[in-house]
């Protein structure tokens, strides 16, 4: 884990309300893995007070990038960063996706800005010669993020792009593509979607790794602000920032 | 720069400098050691320990507020036994004061916790949390009740000859009254302040943003209140004070000392800048040099009204 | 937009909307009228009036803190007589509730002030400030003393049949206890909260930044505390609440109402954005429309825990 | 008085640590007088919370400018404003310098950033055919601000520019220039300087108008945060923001 004062090397809007910001941060870039996250201090004064957590979106040599939505004050400030501004970054934080598995096929399921961690994951899976199917869901065409993703199956609730429906409908739809073989699933998105996915896969042996969110104060295990119920420990919560943010979906109670 | 003496002498405890890390904001010390050198810090106060492990409150536990945050962790901790078994060992590699914060749901449980912990040599002292606002059984009630604070201080004092501080609640009309009680019952210091009771609602669901309904407010927002409490204690009770509340820049450390604090604790700022404590030390020395102060502790209570 | 009812019915007082301007943050109303249309606001609460004019505290009276400010104005005001002679007249041109805030150094003086003011028709009600932390004689002491709050409420209630609110101090352990007393003695509402006691020091001169040493903390920093106090009163006392403390955006108004406030007051934000009250009104209506709320006052105390 | 959302039309550093920022604000520009001031909201969030008061430095058609020192958070943010940023301004506030007087000669005495209100005053005095002597004092050459001033007599404590000494030494030095005639004095600067000037002129009939400062929360008379003792009202304080910031130096107790 490092605390780096990282120089902004790019900051652009890639879709309505969605930004991609890139930093020069060699110490972090060299060690971070897909699914880990960063905790950014968006300002150098006291407002907002806390850092803002973001998944690592991609790594290019010494550069790391973050994909974000403008939600409130913090992300607004982030969206206004200019080239050569500096941002204070803690990272890599948490545990990322497990990349050592036998299955050849993988399915990435992304809902809305849940796409954020997947460009880097996609790259690393391809490096490992995995096959990827990516299901991208959203309310409408505007919410569909394709940046850095591959082999896309798109689904929108209003049918404005791809299949009309949700990611579960899409999963059913492409089930034949998976040929009943073993495959692995990676997912990130709204809680409702993750719950539905948990239910969908509840009865079979498919491993689903989900990246989950929570309000966070520290991001590295000192505040106990980010608890999640975990089947392996009834008497304590796990911490999303330290034990996650990626969990085996079977293990957590959401 | 090394000509300034930053050390602080408290009854039963000497600190290499006045900066401690506050209970509940550094866990048991391991994680923050990745970002900062604990050897340079005055000391670390553990997360509140209770006799039995506590799971803590269900999420959501925290919410940000203007220059502050609310938390209702609910004293999640591994319990005294597990602490002694697997956590305290980490500190054997560090030369910094280790203070165990203790929380309990009865005076007798406080006593029991301190007794169990007291035999561990590495532990340099205790901070008794009679003021946690986020648990139903005890917590705030103790901190508001002079007789209970008296009893808890008395019992825990009997169980240890190490440094003993009572951590006071700011959610009372006269905090100095409690400081006087702590003094009378033999405490070595009081820690002031714990968090202020606060809340926040989601305006769409109309539910509290924090599952526990109320939480404890910390961070820069509360600093003026914390300073006034320290000043009130300084003027009305004769006991060393550990100042806590909203410290975010080195100047705040000086301000607390001027108002009456012998040492200070950094809380919420650890989440934002885990290296704060160390970053402040050079500035403290520099300040002393330009202000011609030989020993930082001369500052304690040195205000002119 | 006009299909939503923003009005608020309090005992002895109906407001066209729940937004009042808080005592001490709009003087006697003239200056802010340059920036905002008082006719659109629920009402205005005057600077605290005392029987005799008060010069107030020597400077420095204010200091900024993180998202807050400390003030120790010391109740500078023209006195009841001069108020009636030269200040109240201004409001005869405006259709908005006028509430006179009264501060005094004895229960009898409170009574006398209310009696003198009560005969002025333009005055729609009173807010009794038993909680000003910045004056030596009385002030905080009243607000901390149940017997005195009881007596002051009783006496002032006897002197007026107009709207009567008691403005409570947050610097107590249980604010709802005082709300219950106000209710018992016949007050129509309580206003919560006044400022929190705070201080700040200059680290070079080692003097308090405020001449009065301590001041009252206001602004967004205290909002979580104010909300918790409103919630505590709502749960433990059966009296309408005017919510005050750190309101700076329209969402805060909703939050206070959900927590239990029937109306709210804007204080410090008037200094920053003198047009805030009016700016919020459209947003309140819009919120009600999207949330399918016919009457804004349905929100009061509508939290789900 | 207006609340204007004013567009930044210029923002430059004119000396070490000294900036000049210009806004398009016709409503204010058309009515503001020298010595009045503005209360600026430097940000659109809650930190810093309060507005920051600044003297009107100059007016050019629809544009107003402010000269400032970077002191703390507020002025730091102001110094970073870019062209076409917007700043929320209250003004004109307070009472400016009295411009209707008979004396032909005027002396402006400026200490450090006390120079801020004088470019506009200089312009207006020249418009009225007044003669001006400007005494500019500072600790050293770095503190000497000449922007927009005329007929300068410079004095520095360390002698690095002009006369070695303070503005009082300088006043004595140029006393002969004033030919024992009636003249008017306008001053702004550190409290110590203003006190010394008050003492210097205590015994004679010269009218000295001083612009004074104070911590302010509102800037327009509603908070009572800016009191000053005034000889005409023993039982009340005057308010610097509303009754000042310019006072006859004889009338105030500082
Ligand atoms: C592990 C992790 C990874 C994330 N990755 C991304 C990402 O890659 N891209 C992205 O756009 N967003 C991501 N988020 C969510 C992101 O942190 C929030 O959108 C952001 O903090 C909002 O800040 P704000 O100041 O703009 O909004 P505000 O609403 O003003 O935030 C207020 C407070 O609430 C917290 N908060 C608000 N929304 C969330 C949320 N959904 N999750 C957690 N905390 C929240 C903030 O941390 C802050 O303390 C991630 C969150 C976590 C926990
Ligand atoms: C009527 C008036 C006119 C002024 N004109 C100018 C001018 O033309 N140019 C200029 O550079 N400065 C001027 N000042 C001072 C200027 O307002 C302060 O330097 C500025 O507010 C500092 O803000 P900050 O956030 O950078 O500093 P901080 O020190 O962070 O400010 C903290 C708080 O203290 C207050 N404060 C700090 N210093 C002063 C001060 N000297 N006077 C009043 N309040 C202060 C601020 O308002 C703020 O609330 C004037 C002040 C007044 C009252
Ligand atoms: C997340 C969090 C958890 C805390 N847990 C404890 C605790 O277990 N025991 C305790 O005595 N104080 C606890 N505190 C209070 C802090 O030790 C400190 O008194 C308070 O936060 C004020 O300091 P600050 O403003 O610097 O954070 C906690 C504070 C925070 C923010
Ligand atoms: C400068 C100032 C002066 C005040 N004067 C009074 C007063 O005279 N009487 C009173 O009852 N409250 C007074 N108050 C308290 C406010 O009415 C209000 O209760 C408090 O500021 C909290 O609200 P806010 O956070 O919105 O400012 C004053 C507050 C400020 C900031
Ligand atoms: S965010 Fe602090 S422990 Fe997880
Ligand atoms: S600054 Fe508010 S009254 Fe002068």
C-alpha cells in the first residue's frame, strides 16, 4: 500500500456524466491487480473531508485510471481536475479478483457504472488466454458503458439498446453459448442486480466473484465503517475495504 | 531541529511526543503501520476492547457531514482475550506507548477487562471509555452519570498501577464535573472529547442514514467544541488532559495544548491522511524554535485570557 | 407548482411556509430586505431584545471555523423601548410573521419585556432565548436550569396569548427534559437549537480569538447535532419544534422536518446567501410534487427508524 | 446593494503574493464608490463558509477589480480563478470616502496592501481636479505597491526602497510640500500605522479618512460581528461594514 501524490495525465468525459481520469503513479501501477481499489483525496482542504473510493479501471505502464460518475461534491471536484494537477492517492487497497483458476470461459456482468473495474480485468483475462463474454446492462442506452470491454451482450430495461430486459434475461438468453461448461463469473453493479445474480447462480457450482460497495471512511481497515455479513464468520463482520471489495458471491449476505 | 524537547510527562507515563492516535481510528495498530512509522509517534490507543468480542452495529455505520463524519460502529472488537492472544504482539516491535481503551456494560466488566490486560507488560496504560454514544447497554449512560463514572474510575484504578485516563463524554452540561470526579478517584488524566451525538436522514427514504439512528460526530467540525471542553476542564479541574476532537493540521495540536491539553489524539484525520501524526512533528519543532520554546509541554494551558 | 401546501399551523400562529430567519442573523429585518423579499418568507425572528439597550461584547466577536463560525456578540441590541419606537414599524409593510426574540437577566425581566412588546399588534409571537451562551449574567445558566426555564416559561406565558416558543440550549445532557418543561408551562413550541459552546485560540499570541473567550458555534458543522436534538425532543416531548442549526441547502429543511421539526430557522447561511430562504421554496414544492406530498407539514416527524 | 454572479475577466499576479482580479459586474460597477467594498463568495461549496471582504480597487466601465494578498484558504482559491469562472459578489457595501470637500490638496497614505482601495480613489480625485501626494510604506521594497497610484513617496523600514523609515517619517519629511495649507488625508493599512497617523494628526484640523478592517461574517449589517468604538455613540458600537469601513479617524477609537 502506498500514499502517492499522483499527477493527472488525462481527464475526459467518455459518456454522458461518465469520466475517465488517468494518473501517473508508478508505485501503485506496478503492483495493483484488477478488482482492487484506490482511495482518492479529491481536494487539499477539509471539504469534502473523506477520501473517495474508486475501483482501478485500467493500468497502462506507470499510469492508472479510474472511471467515475459525477454523483456529488467529491466526484464533481474530480471531474474538474486538469492536466498536471496532483491528487493524493492511497492504493492498492483491498483484494481483487482471483485470476488463478482453471475455467477457460468467463462471463463479466456489469450493471451501469459497475463497468469500472472491468477494462483492467478484461486485459488480464485475455493475457491469461481466457474467453470472455461480457454482459452489460442498464436502464437505457445512455447507461451502457462499453469502454475497455470485449465481446459484448447488451441489455437495457427500456429496450433502447440490445436485448430488452435485465442482465438475468440476458444470461438466460446466452446460456447456450456457455455450452453447459464450467465458467467463471465476475460482476459489479447495483445491489439489486447483484442480489438477482446471487439467486440465479445459487443452485449451481459456478463461482461468481462480485465487487461490492459500501460507505467508507478509511478504505484500509482502521475505521470498521464498511462491514458485510460473511458466511465464514458469524460472530464478526468482514470489512469490505480489507477483506473485499471482491467476494465470492456465495459467501456474503447482501 | 532536535534541540526542542517534544516529550510529555504524564503521571505513570512518559511520551516521546504529545501525539497519540485515537481509539477506534487505528484499529489495533497494524493497518496504519503501512503508511506511517509508529516508532515516531507518541503512542497508540486501541479500539475499545470489551470483555467478550462484539460484532458491532449493522451497516450503514458511517456517513460524512460537513467537515465531519458520524459513526456508529458499535464497539466492534475482538474482545480482551483475543486481543492478548493475537493483537498486542504486533507492538512488541515498536517503541511507542500502547494504551488500551476499554469499554464495558457494567462497572465490574470494566474492572475485569483492566485486570486481564494489566498483566501484559507491553501495555503502558488504559483509557476507560465511559462515553461511547453508539451502544445501547451502558455507553452514553455511564458518561452522563457522575456516580457511575466515580465507581468505574475507582474500580479500574484499583486494578492497575499503570497510566489510567478516563475518556469523557462531551454530551453533558458540565464536563469539568466529571473530570473532577476522575481526579478524585485517582485517574491520571482525562481524555476529552469523545464524539458528539448527531444524526442524518435520507430525505427520500426518510430513514436515518445510519442504521443505529444516531452516531457520534467527529472531525474538524467539532474542534471548537472540543477546545471549549478542554478549556473548561483546565479551568475547573486539576488533572492532566488529553485533548481530542477535529485535529487536522499541526496548528490544531498547538491550539489544544494552549487550551490545556498535555497531549492530544488524532482521530478522523487518520482516515484522510494516515501519515498526519508524523507530518506534524517537524512543524511542532519548527514552531517551538521560532517561538523560543525549549520544551513543547510548556505550552500546556499557557493561554492568556 | 402551486398545488402544494407549504403552510404550517402552529398553536397561535400560522406560517405561509416553514422557513423563518433566525434570531441574531437578520438584525431587525431591514438590511436583509435589500437582498430578499420578506413577503415570501414564513417569518422573521428579531435579534434578542432586552429590557435596556445592550452594547454587546468588545471585538473580536466572530471567527470562522470549519464549515461553521463562533460568535460572541453579547446580545447587542437597542432594547425593547427603542425597538417599539423605531424598528417594528418597518414590518408594517410586510406580510410575514414577526417573532420577537427576548433575552433577559432575570425571570422578571423576561416577563417585563414580553409585557411591553405584547401590546404591539404587529408582533405575532415570542421566542424566549434562555440559551445564549455569550453573556455573563444569565444566558447559559438559565438554559441549564430546569427550575428557571420552568419559571421563565410560566411567567412569559402569563404575559401573552400570542405564540410563545422557548429557545433551548443544546449544551445540556437531555434537551428533551427542557422541552417537556416548556410544554408543561404552556409554551406553544420549542426552538432547537441555539449555538454550541466553542472556542479557538491564536497560536502565536496564545489568546482566545474571541474577546469573550468562548463563543457560540453555528453553521453546517453543527447540523448533525441539531438534528439529533430535534429527534430527541420529538421522541420524548409532545410539543411542536422549530428546527435550527446549520441549514444551508433546501434538503436540510426537509431533513429537519423529517426528524420532527414543524418549521425551521435559517441562521448563519443568511450571511453567506441572504436569498437562501426564498431560493429553497421552489425546491421544497418540487420535492413535494415528486414525492407526492400534498402538504409539506405532513413531513414533520415522518421518519421511519 | 446587489448580489451578482460576476464573470472573471482577468486575474493576474502583479507582485510577489499580490493579485489583481477583475470581474464583469455592471450592476455594481455603475454605483460603487471609492472606499466601498465587496463581499465575495470564493467557492460554491461550504468551505470556507463565509464570504471574504475586499475593497473596491478600481472600476473600468462595467468591470470592477480587487487587489488581494494570498493569506489563507479563501484568497488562495481566489488566486486560482480562471477567465470565465463565476464568483458570487455582494456589493457595493459600506460607506466610501467622502469626495465632496474643499481642500485642493490630498495625501494618500498606504501601508502594505492598504493600497487596495486607492487606485479608484486616485482616479476619482483626479477627476475632481485634486492634487495628490501618495505616501507608500512597507517593511521592504517587496511590500511597496505602486499599482494605480500617482505622485509617489516611498518609505521602507529596511531602507531597501525610498526613505528608510515609516510613513510618519515620510510625512514629516514632505511636510514642506504641503505648505502649511489645508489638505485632506486618506489612509488604509495595518492598525499600527493607522494608530500612528491618528496620533500624528491628533492636534490639528486636518481631516483624515481611514478605511479600517475587521473580521466580518455578513458585510451588510445583520450579524453585528464588526463593532468599532465611535465617539458619537458611547452606548453602542458602530458597525465597520455598515457605518464604515471608512471613518473620520478622529471619530473612532482604535
Ligand atoms: C470499493 C469501491 C469502489 C468504487 N468504485 C467506483 C468507481 O470505480 N467509479 C465510481 O464512479 N464510483 C465508485 N464507487 C462509488 C464512489 O466511491 C462514490 O460514487 C463516490 O464516493 C461519491 O462521492 P461524491 O462526493 O461525488 O458523492 P457524495 O454523495 O457527496 O458522497 C458522500 C459520501 O457518501 C459516500 N458514498 C456515496 N455514494 C457511495 C457509494 N455508492 N459507495 C460508497 N460510498 C459512497 C462517499 O464516500 C462520501 O463519503 C466505489 C465505491 C467503493 C466503496
Ligand atoms: C472592509 C474590508 C476590506 C478589505 N479589503 C481587502 C483588500 O482589498 N485586499 C485584501 O487582500 N484584503 C482585504 N481585506 C482583508 C481580507 O478580507 C482578508 O485578507 C481575507 O478575508 C482573508 O481570507 P483568507 O481565507 O485568505 O484568510 P484566512 O486567514 O483563512 O481567513 C479566515 C477568516 O478570518 C477573516 N480574516 C482574516 N484576515 C482578515 C483581515 N485582515 N480582515 C478581516 N477579516 C480577516 C476572514 O474573513 C475569514 O473569515 C479586507 C477586509 C475588510 C474587512
Ligand atoms: C470511526 C470511529 C470509531 C471510534 N471508535 C471509538 C472507540 O471504539 N472508543 C473510543 O473511546 N472512541 C472512539 N472514537 C472516538 C475517537 O477516539 C475520538 O474521540 C473522536 O473521533 C474525536 O476525535 P476526531 O475528531 O479527531 O476524530 C471513534 C471515532 C471514530 C471516527
Ligand atoms: C452572529 C449570530 C448571532 C446570534 N444571535 C442570537 C441572538 O441574539 N439570540 C438568539 O436566540 N440566537 C442567536 N443566534 C443563534 C441563531 O439564532 C441560531 O440558533 C444558531 O446560529 C444556529 O443556527 P445556524 O447554524 O443556522 O446559524 C445567533 C447566531 C449567530 C451566528
Ligand atoms: S472503510 Fe474503514 S475499515 Fe473499511
Ligand atoms: S459584518 Fe455583519 S454586521 Fe458587519
